[in-house]
C-alpha cells in the first residue's frame, strides 16, 4: 500500500447524506474513505454508498458486488460467518450497503474503510472493496467484507454516503493513495 494523503474531512451531525463532490480525479489511482463514529438517528437502518459520474448531480451507477460477514452477539448465542445475498448487487443501480441494521444507541456506531480504484479511468470499470464493523441493533458486533465494481467507463467523480432511511452523525475522511 502506498502513502495516504488526506484530501478532505467531513464531520457531520444529523444529516441525510455526506456527499464528496470534489477531489476525486486522476491525481491518485486509489482513494480511501475512512468512516468513523457513524451513528444513525433511527435504530436498525443500513449505511450505504453511491457514486456519480456527473459531479454529484445524480447517483446510481450500475454495480456488481458481493457481501459477507462474521457476527457474534453479546449473549454468546450467535457466532457465525456467512454470505449475505440480500446485501449484494447484480448489475444494479441501487446503493451498496456498507453495513446493515446499525444500532442508534450512544454505545452503538459503525466504522470502516472503503477503497476505490482508478475512478478517473475512462477505459475500465471501477473496482472497490470495503471492510466495516458495527454494533448492531440486535446487540451484536458484526465485521463485514464487501467488494465489487462500478460498471461504467465514465470517470467517477463524486460519492455519497447515507442511511437507507433517516439522518446520521459521522466522520468521513478521504485520502489519496500514492
């Protein structure tokens, strides 16, 4: 891995989305988004992302992805690892989940890292992978693994992070990797 260079930090409270509409360009071949203290206003909602090829005027590029996780609950009754078909996409313009069913309590939040590769390419699809961890509304910790590609040869120049419903607090930092 190369050296990360901080490009921007968004620290938000009670927002519907965090949109990063500048700084994603051909300067770096890899961009890393570090998400910390992501806490929804509503219990049990999903955190997700979308990308744009028009500076954030519209989101919903086609994606193909896979999603699996490992989970363990407080009562030691659930400890499992598995593929989560409901969270992956097959040539879909829907938002990609980065985590599902986050708890909204003060001791519940999500953190993770998303890597996006060669977003400025006008020749190839844009690959990504993410790893997140959160304390869920069902009183369990879950570690997720997501990967896939954005199926466009247009340059990706904006990204949006949001809950599937309601507002959230959180910090998202964008780094370029050289």
